[in-house]
C-alpha cells in the first residue's frame, strides 16, 4: 500500500476502539458518534481485507488479525507525535535566518539586529544575500526586498521618508552617481557603482550626488558623513519585510518583524 493511501483516520479509530473495546467509549474520546466509529472500522476492514473486531456475549473483542498490528500501529503514532513536536519546536527556536541586500545589511540591518539581540542574549541570527533566494531551499525565516510590494509573499513595508539625494558635506562633485535601480538617475554618469550602499559611500567620498532610500542613508546622515540636497521624494518602491505565509505566522518571525518595523 502506498503511503499516500494509508487509511490514517481509520487506523486512529482502530487504536481508540482497541484500547476501550467499545465503540461508544472510542466515540467519546474522538468526539464523534458510535455510528461514525463503526463506519470507520468497517471501511478499514474493507481496505485491509480482514476482520478486526468480533461481538461476543462478553462484548467487543479484537480478532488475532486486529491485535497483530497494534504494537506497530501505536509505535507509529508515537513517532508521528515526535515528528509534530520536532516541527513545532522551530517556532520556539531563537535562531532566525534572514536574507537581505548586502548594502542594507551593512548600513541598517546589522545595527538593528544588534539592538534587538541586546534585549535577548539567546537570539541567534544568520544573514545571507538576497539574490534570487528560494525560501524553501535556503530555510529562510524572513527576507528584506527592495520593490513596490511583497510580491507573492506576505509582507510589511519598512517606514522611510522616501528617496533622498545626498552628497558630501563640502558639496562634492556635481555629477549623479548611478547604480542599478537608481530610479531615473543619469545612466551615462561617469560614476557607476553596483548598489545603493556603494553609491552612498561614493557620495560621502565626494564623487558626486547619490539618490538613495532615506532608510539606507539614515545612519550616514546622523553621523554627518553626507547631507541631503533638496527635498525627499516619495516613491512607490521601498524596502519590504517578506515571507511565505507559514513563516510569516511563526511567533519568532512576527516578533522580529515588529522589532524591525518599529
């Protein structure tokens, strides 16, 4: 018999009926009717091609065939319970794996996680790059993505004042620093870098102006490494905390989302 065709519900009813030797008491345990128990047992007997119970003047009794499989059946249910506990244990784990853009990790995330970890020394974080990460393959709990929304996953936006143009405090060069996704900045710029974090560093070094997320620039602005030129621009894109629904519902992930988004 294929695993996918195992009559698990019927086997569960068999276990209860065998322990009580009573369809009525088995029904009470399972919160169903005695008739439903009888139907499950008859269906199981049809599936297995054997008689499991007999009614005698003394009451209900197991046949030798029914009794033969009980030890293995109950061992199997114990292993099911252990498997469920093992899967549930991950929800109480203090270890979280996060995928995030490398520039955001360096400029914002690492400091946030350090502050969060200070409140709970048992927390453990693993941080990976976000390039085409598959949640199932990478065993991820949460990801931070740049875009217009959470896509196919559940998500929550990280608050930001939008896009800001920054430059070195002394003004720097009068050129736009281009980076992939820089939202309309001059693609022919003489200064091109790989990501927004490098654009921010290039601006701090005086190479030009960089248009980046205010969230990404927040620490450098506070430290005086760069200054804002002009007014912030509100745009449709931003950083999003995202995860598939099963991960999103986990208590440890919800707690992390609340801490990062606060």
